[in-house]
C-alpha cells in the first residue's frame, strides 16, 4: 500500500497490486520514485516472483497504469525516473518505460 501524507494527515492511500493484494510479496514496495505528477512503485508477486511497475497520480492516488515486466525480469534492483521516463533495472537489463502511460520504450542489455 502507498499513500500521501499532507500536513500530518492522510490525503489518500491505494493498494499497489491491481487485482489481489495478497499476491504481492510481503512488505511495502521496495522501490519508489516520482515521475512528473506520478508516484511510481515496483512490486513482485509472492507466488510467481513476477515483477510489475505501477504509477499513481500524486494529486489523488488514482492508478494511472500498471506494467508487467518480462518473465525473466523477476527482481527489480533499481527504479529511477525523469519527468518523461521510468528506468527499471532488473535481471541485468534496463527497461525504459514512458512515464505517461507505462508503455515499454526500449530495453538495454541482454535478451533471449
């Protein structure tokens, strides 16, 4: 779960997994970044170890997008952003996502 505190009060909160919160790995999202007006977080499912990146509007917590990473990218090891891009390092590859819609722009590194 993620949320925004404003002057000590909870402005909004949202569950990170799109469908079943119990599928997420235990604990809070490990990697969080800001991309323009979005709070971007990564998480893994506990059963399949599949990784996802999700963005929420900072203003009200509305889910903007959720992007599953490829099967081989089981563990996110870094998440950083610019206003236009989200950079996800996982399994020795760098995934560049469009910050506006979460679509994959490019992959740098090994491929199958």
